[in-house]
């Protein structure tokens, strides 16, 4: 199958991981993928995983510079106008590539895929990772042209042959904009099992990090204030926490300094550590050291990548009992879930799982089995996508 893959993503965070893994998975299944993106278009030739996705985000600093200095309404109009440029790039690529389908990662004001679909007469699959009108209205200073944004989002979602939200909670947002269930297929984030197959044993991982004899509580990602990691640090200073617990944050974030100061103030400076930003290839070796994997909070409609990493390495997971996480997690089966509204719900869960080794081992074993049971892999997602295209063509 020939897949014309389009996105407008310049970042190198979890979005980039999703894009790169999906492209690699599709190629590894024998399909040809031509990528059209802001970072430079990529030919379809080449071995799986050896394409030009490493260029994502390159030379994009001018975009952030422009956004910071331009009136919000003008910037949003430029986002919409970009659809015309991207449409021309898609049509040019299609003339040479002759794709069977367009696969587009949804972004706000991005209508290029829909425009190309109408011109080319081929199906459009639209991957949706967030309700961006809602998200951008609540963050980053809001939207200046909210009515236009809502119109563009609705047109993009309703115009696709199939919309692929990452959770059923997110699918509710899609349904609310008039997309029928028959054109919605939930496809959660996945994991590349091969990337985690060579992770060291837990004792070896702890030794490499100087954490022998510690009960390691782990968090991966870009830690922000709303993640609630400060509550973990407070709990570690309480009488309920075993004295050998250690918090390892695999990543960085804007609240790192505040958390380190909090740890020093509570006499925990030697029991809280940050790796700082590391290459994604190093993540398995760090997560392997975790005894308890933390998902203290979550965006209500998200499918967290960190959760898949915790599951594939078989970690005892603590997470809020939100509807989106309960699509994957089952309380006291593959995770210990807590009530977000309870003042010390997470702390009680921490106390219980840290003091009960049998429970930790049971949760870890079931977590590991979850990936295979639900096929939460990028390869599985690629096969689902191809199956959908076959039904549409």
C-alpha cells in the first residue's frame, strides 16, 4: 500500500515519537510511506526507520520567534493559510507517488488533507490526539479566532473518511462535532517492543544508577506543576514512606528547581534525583530501575506514552482512576488506581504499594501482560490502519 503521511508537527517530544514510530511500523509491514511535513518532505524509498524524520523540528526556531511577536489573530490566520501551501505540497507528492490513502495527523487550522482528498479522490484518515480548540483555549493565552478555529476543527473532523482518536474519551469530543460512530476508530498510543527488549534487569539498572537497595519510585517525561510530583515528595517525608524510597524523574521540566528545593527543605536531597533530558534510546535502561511507576495526573482525553513504557517493562503502576486510563488499566489488576478527588488518594496508594511486595509483583506481572493482551504496539496500530484503508478502498 502507498501511504501519503502528512503532519504539521515541529516538536521533538512525544508527538515526534508517535509520528516516527507509526511511519516505521507501516514500513516494516512492507508499505511505502511518503512524508510531507514542515521539516522537509521525505521520499518513500529506504529501509524502515531510516527515513527523514530526524529532520523534524530542524530550522523551525523562526516559527516560535514569529508566534511570540505576532498578534494572535494574525498568527492563527497564517496557520490557516499554511493549509494552502501544504495542499500544494501534497498534490505535488501525490502526482509522483500515486498514493492509496492520505494519513494526516490533525492540527488546528490544518485543512490540507481534506483539500487533497477532494482533489485526489482517495480516502483520508485523520489521527486526532487532542481536541485542540479546547486545549488551546485553555492554554497558551487562548485563541483570538475561536469561532474560526471551531469551524476548522469541525470541517476537518467531519470531512475525514475515518477519524482516529487515541481514547474513547477523545472520541466523545469527535462525536459531539457530528462525526458518526461508523467513521470513528479509537487507536491508542502504542509501544515498540523491540526498543525495550534489551532493557537491563532491574538490579543491573539500579546498580548503573547507584540506586542499589532503594525502592525506586519513577516518573518519565517533562514534569510540570499539574503532574503532582510535589505530592510524592511530601509523602516521602512522611512516616508512611519506607526510609529507602527514592524518587527518580527521567526527564526534566519547569518545576525541577522547585522540586529539588522542596526535597532539600524536607531533608530528602539524596532521595530525589533527575536525569535531565536524555535520548529516548536511554529511557528503557532507566525505567527498568523502577519498582513503582508513577502517573500522578493525566490530561482527561490523553493516551500517555509513558504509560505504555511502564506496561511493557512490567512495572507496578499508580495512576488516577480517570475514564481514559481505565480504557487500559484495571484497578488492582495491572495498576493501583486512586480517586483524584480524594485529598490523599495518591498518597494512600503509594503507602499501600510500597509496603506490599506481593502486591507490587502481582501488579507488575499483569502490567507486562497488558501489552500483548490489548496489542498496544505501533505494529498493531499500523495493521489497524491498513485494515481500515482496505475497507475504504
